[in-house]
């Protein structure tokens, strides 16, 4: 299979059928599959997707028992995808299906593992643009994302990267976070962005806060290290200040009032406590990362191993005729 299209479906009973039809029109002549994942939609999306799966051999449909969230639905679709290129696209027609070919061409020309779409002018609601901006800012510092890269939901991922992403077994997947744990060979390309044809965005303040906390806590040790740095700075500053006050008091250069001593004791104890919490958090964070199901490294290719295997196989084939004559010699 050359291409897999993963579509998380939620409240799209009127848009998903035209989208699948248009996909078959613009991708005609290619070996592709469409994977629809219904994320517990309360409307008729499930029955419409069932009809599409019955009408098209290239359409595979998975229905989740309840609403788990967009990233969980996408991860489910990635687990069922078999294409060498996997494209994730929303169900609202804001990304034209014809742009899928643009993503594929960009990946092939640049040899990228992942290609994100970017927009000259986004047609999202201002609240979603605000949320996307906050998440992009956070991922720049917590995941090491390039500052100029926009993390859009419309993207292409190569098969090798998908195979690593689906190793995640936790309940809180963040696809972009999993991508940047595996690869940094990421590109982007400008594609059109249309206005939403029907309904409104499913991004709410609650979902935005949940996503922000998930990225902030679940995909880096950055929060713990903030405590470590602040605690170490406060501890060292209060320690030097205490030594200065002690030296001044012994030499009778300054008269230290009691409130200064109390303030110093509070700062010293707070810094020491934060430093200890940061060190303890490092241990807990390392355990958390170790049990997240992610590998310590990801191989791209192993040329010597490939050659050695080929040589060993050819040598074995050469020895087979000799081995066949061995019983006669005995």
C-alpha cells in the first residue's frame, strides 16, 4: 500500500461522505486506503461511515465505544494503517484533499520523515488560533521543535515513524510529541486552508487546558527542571547571603535585625526544599519516561548489517549443493 489516509470522525455526518468521494477522485490511480475512526460521535456519523465502508473496498472503518479525544482516535487509525506514507486529515474540509499529493511530493523530494502543512492565512476561529499558538510556543521549548514550524493536524508521516509512534500504550497520546521523540527530520509546505463548511470547532476551553497540561507534563521533564533550577538558584543565593551576614556579624560591621534572619531562614529552607523536590522529580520523571514505551534509540538504516545478511545468505546458498553431497561422502 502506497498511501493511507487517517480521518478522525466526530459529528461529521454531512461532510464525511463528500470527503471520501473527493479523496477517491483526486487520488485515482494510486494504491491507497482510507481509515475512518469514529470517536464516539452522537450524530449519525457511525452509520454513514458504515455505508462508506460497504460501498468502497478501500475504506476501513473503526468505531470507538466512547469519545476518547482526537489524538486517541488518530493513534487508533495509525495502528490500522499499512501505507508507506500515512496522511492525517480532518473531516471538516478545511484542508482540501488535493493537498495530500503536495505533502507526498514534498516528503519524497526532501526525504523527510514527517511533513506538516502550513497556511498563509488560517481560517480557524480566533480561540483555536490562540490555543494553537500557545501549544506551538510550549512545544518549541519542551520538545525542541523548530520555532518556525507550525504543528498542524494535517500532516504526512512515513511508515518507519508510524511504527515507532504506535508503540505508545499510554492513555494520553500527543501525536506531535511522539513524532519529535522519534525524529527531527521534519519539513513543511504551504497548502490552502478553507473555511469550515459546517458546524463549529470541537476545541473548547476545557480541551485546550487538558492539551496544554498534557504537553507540559507528559512529554518532557521541563517542569521538574524548572523547580530544580529555581531551587538551586534560591539555595545558593541564600547560602551566600547567610555567609555574608555571618561574616558581617562576627566582624561587627553590621547589625543584623531579627526579621532579616527570619527572611534568610525562609529563603534558605524554601530553596533547599525546591532543590530536593527537583532532584526527586528527576528520578520520578526518568522512571516515567522509561515506562512510556518509547525506545532508547531508533535506527534509520544499518548498511553493514544489510550487507552482512546478504553475504551470509549467498554463502549459505553456495554451500547447499556441497552439503547435499556430504552423506554420500560419509
